[in-house]
């Protein structure tokens, strides 16, 4: 709990985004991302050669095309949503008269963790709470944030008490907010509606080393399903976005689930991604531009009417008031200002 004479700095951290949807900018972003040993645990020298000679020239162009498809006039959807979310959370604390300063940083792009820590230090913050915006923690996400935080604090002349919110996969307010977003998308208005919880996949090797990500995704899905009053036959879990095929990845894979449901067609499919705080390339492009057409094709191949059983993408919580309330509730034990409940 924060004392009356303290100013708490809250640093929300996410993965990041390229500055522009161009091959050069995307290569720069991917170079940082894929150079992290938590993402690609290979021999550094060998991997650097492979990355810069083989992967970035191809993936930079391919990913730039994807980013262009989702880019807005204001810029990166992820960055814009984070800016709005930051302002919303700051406004909520200000309205409560709480001595809290909120900033947002990215692990692999601007604004960087070191720069935002320096801002919080300059604001006179006497305590620091770091919130990785990954409700379900993983070695490759929350672990990467903690690595970046440790590196930055070692270089910064700031002796500050620091707490890290490890995860909030079973937070009650979070589960209620996800359930409400699913209802708001129209789920349950027609008989036969089915729900697919889609999560980013991780290597099985991480789970073998003790990563509890799979348990957390299951706990989140069950909590949301209970909020919706769903029978177990009406929902399932899928994983997506394997980086490479050289490693074994956590499944079942989303495409396989969609293919099976297309064949068994008995109603609409709602797809929600609870491990993404805001919409990004994976939710906007991979679902909207790849998985939805894939599912439609599978439905038609099975001689069924896609209009009778479409795939409906549920937006992330983004910068909604509900999301601000979730974050306040998650941060309350550390900040002590407003529960968000």
C-alpha cells in the first residue's frame, strides 16, 4: 500500500511496433525483437548471421505488407491504443487525487523502458510498479520485460523500490471485462454460438523449463466461460503464430480448431484473444486477413453456408473504460488508489 507522501510511478510495458509500415522500419523492429535470446535461444553469432542474411530481408518485406494493411492515418494501431489507454488510466488516478504517474514503454521499440524510467524518476516518483501488459505471463513476454527492466535500472542512478505485476490471468474484474466484450460482439444472441479462445503459442521447451503459461491460459478461459455460463461443449482453446517449424509449439493450433468446427458447422464462431491487451498485428491482420478467409474457405469446402456460421472477431479491451477499471483493480494492491471494481 502506498503511503500518503509517496508518488508511485506505474510503467505499463508491451512488445512494441515498427515506427512505419516500411520494410526498413519493420526490419529494424524485427532485428531487436528476434535478437532477444528469450525469443530465439540460439548461438548468438550463428543466429545473427542467419537473422540478417536470410530472415530479415524476406520477413521485413512480408511483414511490412501486413502492417500496411492495418496501419491508420494516426499510425500504428498498437501505439495509438496504448497512448489512449495511458491517458485513460492517468485520468482515472487524477480524478481520485492519487499521487500516481503513468507511463507506457515497449520492449523492442519506442518509447523505451530506459527513457520512460528516466521520465518517472524526473517526476519525483518514490516507488515503481511495472505492469507487463500480458495477462498470462510467459518466459518470452513478461520475462523479457523483467530483463529489460533490470538492464535499465542497473544503468540508472535511481535507488527505487520496484514491484513487478507478474500476471493477472485469474483476476475477477479482468474475466468480467473479457466476458462483457464477448457479449458486446453479439455472442449468445443466436443458438449454436461457439467461442474460441485464441492465444499466442509458445515453444514446448519453455513449458518443460517451468513456464506456467498453458495453465494460465486455461484458467483465464475457464473463468470467462463461467462468467458467460457456457457449457464446456461450446468453447475451446487454440494457439497460433508459431515463429518457426524447427521447434515444437503449444497446441492445438487455431487453424486446426477452425477446420474442425467448419466441418461440424452448427453456428457462429466467436474468436477472442484474451492475452492481448490491445489490438495489434496478430489480432487485426492474422485474424481479419488470414484466419477469417481461411475459415470461410473451410466452411464452403464442406458445402455449408458461411453466412449461417461466420467467424466473428472480438476486439481486445483496448483503451475502453472497462480496461482502465481492470488495470486499476490489478494495480490496487501495489498502488492502493482505486480498485476499479
